[in-house]
């Protein structure tokens, strides 16, 4: 997914504010579901972030075109580990690894085999 950096994404110096990289990744992740005609809320549940590790490598600036990339590291019964990265052309500027837990009614719920196959197909 391509993301343009707008003025409201930046700080006073025109550099992308650090928290916005998380938003970019969240939007890009949701967009993968929408492109398949699905919602990120699947089968009565949704994913919540349990843990994030973020690595800021280079800054993005006002007007830059960013590309978000995704890769599943692992899928378990009720969670997945996802690596997401942000690129400007061939330069990786940000990477995060997150643990996402599938919940129904605020409790961890088992991912169906079909859901696991779907997740592997979009990431």
C-alpha cells in the first residue's frame, strides 16, 4: 500500500512524527482486508495489539511516498506475529514486529483453520 506523507503527519520540522508510523502500519494492515472484500473484524472478533517492537531507521518527510510491506512470522491458536515495514523506494525506513491477538468479547478466541489460511494469503 502506498502512503503519502501529509502535513498533519509531521512535526514542526516536517519530519513524520514517530507515532504515525504505527498508524501507517495499522491502516495498511486494514487495507489488506478491505481489498479482499472483508473487514478486519472477522467472524465476530477482531485483533488487538499485545506487543510491539519498533525500529526507526531513517526519517520520512512531508510529501514522501511510502510503501508498507507485511509478512507473517507465525500464527498460533489465537494470535499471530506480524512484521511490517515502511519503505521509501528501495530504502527501508521503519520496521515493527507486533503480536496480534484475536479476541471475541474481549477474550482470546481460537482462529479457525479457514481464517489462518486467509491471513496467510493476504500477508
